[in-house]
C-alpha cells in the first residue's frame, strides 16, 4: 500500500510542478489555448495519444469489447493506430495547421465561422461542443475511480473530487503547455505500464499458449462458432466494425483532437508526429484491447447486474486485482495519466470554445486578453466541477456504462463536424447549407436515438453503431448537399507532394507573407 500511495503522490507532484513551470506561457490567449503554436512533434504526438486514450478506452472499451469479441477486439486498437492516428496526421495535420494559421482560428468553431463566413455556424458549433463534451468528460472519471476503489478501497466520490482538483490546478495555472508537457510524461508511463500489465496478466493465466487454449474453449452467447473468442474477427463482425469506425474515424471530427494540429510548429514536425503517434497508438490502444480480449477468463469473478448482464466496467479492474502491489501502483498511475491528460484536454477545449466563440463578441462585446484569460480559467473550474457532478450522479444512479457515455458524445460531435471540417480543408466548393445539414443530422440522430433508448427502444440498438453511422453519413452528406447549394468562396491549394506545412515553412524562411483570410476568400477554386 505504501508503494502505491508513494507512486500516486509523486505523479500528482510532477503534474502540479509542470503546471507551475508553464505558467509563463499563459500570458496571452494564444499561449494559453495553443502554446503559441510552437509545440514540437514529440510533445504534439504524445498529447494527441494521451488525449485519445483514457480510462474510457482502458477500462470501459477494452473491458466491454474484449469481453464481447475476445482477441478480435485488437482490431479496434489497430484501427485506432492506422485510421485514428496515422491517416489523421497525414490527411488532416498539414492542412489544419496551414489553414487555421491563415484564418487566425484558435478553436474549431472559429474555423467554421471564418472558413464558411458564418457567425451562426460558429455559435452553433460552440454550443454542440459545450453540450456533448460534458458526458465524455464525466465518463473519464468513472473508469479511473473504479481502479482507485480496487487498489485503495477509497469511496468513488473521493476519487472523483481528488482527480478534479489536481487537474484544475495544473491546467488553470499552466494552460496548454502544461497539458502537453504532462502528456509527454504521462505517455511514457502509459507505454511502460501497458506493456508490463499484458505480460503479467498472461503469465498469471499460464502463459500465452495456455491462455489462448482456455479462451478457445469458451462459447459465445447466440453463436454456434467454435472458439469464437480466439477467431480472427470474433463472434460478431458487424458490431466490431462499428467499434472500429467510431473509435478510429471519430478522432477526425473531435475538437480536442484536431486542436493538436493547430498548435504544432511548422516544418517537418507533422510528418515526425505522425510516426510517433502511430507507434504510441499501436502499443497503448492495441495493448489495451488485446488485454481486454482475455476478460472472459475472469467471467466467474466480475460483477453482474441484477438481470445477469455483466458490468463491463468491472472486467479490467478484476483482471488487475491479482497483480503485485507495485504493478497495481503502476497501473493506477497509468490510468491516472491517461485520464488526467484527456480530462485536461476536454475542459481546456470547452472553456476556450465557450469564451472565444460564444461569450466574446456576443455576451461581452469588448473583451480584452486579460478578461478572456480570466473567463477561460473560471470556466475551466466550472466544467471540471459540472463533469465531476455528472460522474457522481451517473455512478450513484447507474444510468449508463462508460462506453455508452463516450459513444453518445463522440457520435454527436464527430457526426456533426467530421464532414464539414474534412471537406473544408480540401474543397473550395462547400456550402453553408451542407455544413448545417451535417450539424443537424449528427446531433439529431444522436439525440433521437438516446431519447428513444431512455424511453425503451432505441432507433439503433448500439450507440456505438449510431455514432459510426453519423460519421460516415457526414462525410457523404456534405459534398452531396454542396452540389445543389451555393458554395462559400474559399481558395484551396491543390494537393501536391509538398505538404501545406512545408509551404508555410518555406514562406516563413523566404520572409513572404502568407495569404490573408479575406484575400483567400475572394474567389472559389
């Protein structure tokens, strides 16, 4: 117990210390929100990865989908690495950095407002982010607190409040730079922790071969397949595909993820960051889902609801409960790292969006930099408190599982934003009407499905599949509607072997001025 407590205290001390160290970079709004747009590839890649993978993935998703699909759940981790990391960096990274720099956009709603020349779109995007990031933030607390309860026998409420306070301190004091520096440290812990845990859990089950043999002898409910949990695609390929799409493609439309590309410095940093981020995802996400694939071996030890349904959030904590104290301490720090990095990214995104895109210029007409910074810090504290309150309410009322909370949030956000953001970077022929259609469809489908689910029978049984459908439709809907509606004029550089980030870097070296936002919108492509 002493070792576990010591590891947690050391982790908290480092996180707070980094926040204090980075306070000098928070004197301007751009510094507080984006670190002055000068973050290197290693820190950007680790910030992307640690924001991507939290307790939601390690405890919620790995536990639930590993239990449902067995070893085939590893496909979700592979999809996260290739689609959610590598392709996201290649496709979105250079152009996001170039165009947001050209437009002077600090947030995703500000991008929509300036790219599509619409204040209403900017306000609508900010409202969607404000509403739907909260359930995701609440879900982050849940998984972490289950592990703390297992390791320290602490009440859930104490874990939630403690994590909220520590996150508040270092983000409020140090802003984005404190977040990315802590993300780098936390990312290293995650890489080491996942690797160690996988080895020990498999050894506890007699080694890899013995564990696979034991897993192969377990039947799957409603399936006649022999050895379903060790098969290549598992017992339910269609629903597994929905998980891969939601958790991989979803990052392309999430504001807290895309924002990492705004802040990365010019030059070859995006190319380097893509490789680093992909390797990180293979180890952390692939390792988490692979570990969860052995959850069925603990079927007689996990918790079950009154109706006999497995409580999936208990699968991973049960698997870890037999580990040595030192390793449990490492796991606690691992999940604490993942969760705090995600939480800090979410609340920073929410507070900056609400301040820059809703309050500034609308509620407060003349808002100085100092007032904006004060407002963002105040909202940070408010968002952390609200999300903690929702997490406590969810736990005590048992409304939904972690994965369901995340599924609703990702489905609404990425379903609304993915198409307009992606096509906004690559096409000069996108219309405002197309963006509105994507916003309405993504949010509408999620809300209707969620409401029908609470009423009794959802439109789409799984919120995971609902979110995946919303994302795919968004990508198709935006160019389709734009064919029949008036496009917003915007100059887009055609794809070339020389990426957008390199064009910007070359322009800076040559001392040239980059195109102004207004000049860039003079005529369509």
